[in-house]
């Protein structure tokens, strides 16, 4: 996947719509409201985490458009409502409430673990399915609730990068830089990495916590990290913060391995980090596979529709929409609710191959170890 071609829409236009629910895909005018299947999308459409929310919204939009061209779900046209959670827990809950009040039977979102956690009490109280493309915190797993997700929890990803660092690269000392804002995800990622690194033979691990709000002095963070003389630095943060930390690491002469959490691996990483992110290592749930006809058709359709290439958030969001459509078809055939129908679907033929779902709606999948060379993702090995 080319990491330099994504263009996020102008923030000013989206910001004017912040907090409003906007209809993106409408059924034909002749259809009455009761005949529609109304679903929602809720993600951050402005700011640093828009590199997850905007591609995911666009992927769900494309999925709805394709489905409606094929006759909808069980003969019902699908109508998509979109809300902007602004990466704020309070806004996320209000946005979900608005979507539910507008008739949404399910919501695809949120894109981060913190906002997913904030939304769950409302979701479970209102008994409306929340299907997250990317929330990966392990604390969200193993619950019999209305939450489902398409991204595997952090354990598989962190095991892959920790194994590579300790057993392949021979790293023994690591400092983990952990961003505070999305701490349900970042702290969980760091803890899972620590456990896996020690299990695979690593020795010393220390941690440097920072907050990106307000904007930190990255130089101070890096000076603290460099003082510990690590062989590798692992960063659990979004693309913008990870890029800045990589730049400061290289400016301070760090030549060791840089490991990034999957959250950072969007096109914004290269756009903001430039040469400083060359050689970083991460474990990702997908690879740009020219031999995968299904993935190739998705990428070509996405680029034709939106003018930029999809990232992993778009992939998971498109798969989430397909899972939701399959559950709605099943519920229409046999009666019952979406939650029960989703619980019965244990396997989905996703864009990158089969996705297995456990009885709690948590996905499992495979990871590829990847690096960035010449501004593009390159596969190191399959985990």
C-alpha cells in the first residue's frame, strides 16, 4: 500500500458539521422511513485521529452504496447517518444518542478504545449494536454485550513485534513511550508488549508517559528516553505524535530500532515523519497484496470514489459493514435481533481473507511485520 497518497478532506468543511448527524447515503424518495434499514457511523472526522475516522467513514459509505445498488438488505434500502465524535468521550456519547434517536439500529464506530469504552454504557442500555473497526484494547474482549469489533486485540500485534525485537534483532533494552489521551489502548498495548518482550528473552523495559494535549515538548521526552540508553524505542501513539518522536530520536542520534503500535501506521506517519520514519517496525493486519483480487477491487473502487488510497481503518470499516449486512439479512430471515444474529456469525470472508469471531464478537486475525522503505510499507515477515 502506498503510504503517501492519502488526502484527508479539508478540516474546515468537516468542522462546520461537527456534532451534526449528516445523511450520506439515502434511500429512494419513494421509500417510507419504516422501510429503510438505518445504520450509523461515528468517528473522529477532524484533528489527528481523522486519519482513522475519515477513511473509515468513506469505506462504510462505499459499502452502503454498493449494497443499495444490489437491492439493499432483505429488500430494504440502507440509509447511513454519520456523526463526528471529535475524539471526545462526552461528544461520542451525545453523538451515539443522536444516532439512536434518529433510528439507527447499529453504529459502526468508534475508532479508538477510549471512546468505545465511554460509549458502552449507553450502547448496552439502549441495546443497539456497536461495531468498531479498530478499537483494540484487550480490556474490551470477552464481554457478552452489544459491542463487536473487527480488529484483533493488542496481544497478537505486540507478540509479533516483541518476538521480532528480542529473538530476531537481539534487542534486550527497550523504552516504551506511551501517549496518555487514548490510554485504554496505549497502556494496554504497552503492557502486552512488556509481557511479550520478557517472555521472548528481553530484559530491561522502562516507560515514558506523555500527553499530546496540550502539545508536548518532544525534545524533553526524547532526552529522557535517550538518557536510559535503550537499544530500541517502542511508541504507542497516533501517527502525528509517533512521527514527531521519530524525528526527535533521529535528531538526537538514535540509531536503534523504532517499534510503532499499529495505531500510528497511517499515511500521515510518512507525511509528517519523512525520512525519520524510514525503517520503523510494526505489525499490521493487512498487506497490499496484488494477487488478492478482492482487495485489489476494493482499493480501485475506493480510489475511484474518493481520490485517495484506503488504509487499515478503511479496510476494517468496510468489513464491519459487510458483517452488519450479513447479520441484518440473517435477522430478517429468522426474526430476532442484530446482536443474536451477529453472535451466530463466527466467520466472515473479509478483504484480506477469513475473519474469525469468537462468541463475544471479538475478531482474531493474522499480522504481517512491516517496515517503511522509501516512503512505502514493505513486508518483513508474516507473524
